[in-house]
């Protein structure tokens, strides 16, 4: 009697494994999940996040040029140069931190999406 229960349990586990593989590969479940995540990312970010980073750099350049033009010195524009350098430094720090956050979030979400079928299989087998 014990061997019948083991074989029935094994067949049940194989059926679950097959069902997970079919759902994740054949019907494009993984592609649909990836597209849904990309859509949510663009919706919550208000567009492509990397476009916002590019626009931030353009704004930094515009502000630095504006500050440089406001210096009234005739020969050496030290005040404008210092203001521009500080603007560039702050902009680079902001861009660097923003890029790290965007990249880490994007890579993490993609890895979790790709490995989701593996986790589902592990949960279905009781690991």
C-alpha cells in the first residue's frame, strides 16, 4: 500500500511540474509578466526612468551655464566658476545615486521574474 501512495505522489508532483513548465514557457507567461512589470515601471515613473536621468543632466548644464553668466567679473569669473563646479558636483552625485537605484531595481525585478518558475517549482515540491 505504501508503494502505491509514493507512486501516486510522484505522478502528482510530475503533473505539477509539467503544468508549471507549460504555463511559464509555452503560453508566454514569463514574457507577459516581464511586459507587465515594464508597463508598471513606466506608469509609476511617469515614463522611461532613464529619460528622466538625461533630462536631469540637461537641467544641471542649464543651471551651471546660467550661474556662470550671472558672474559680473570682467577678467576672471571665479564666482561663476565655483558656482558652476558646485552645480556640476551636485548634479553628478544626484545622477550617480539615481542611476544606481534605477539599475538595481531593474536588475532585481528582472532576476525575480526570470527565477519565479524555479521558486514555484520549489514551493510545489515542498522545498
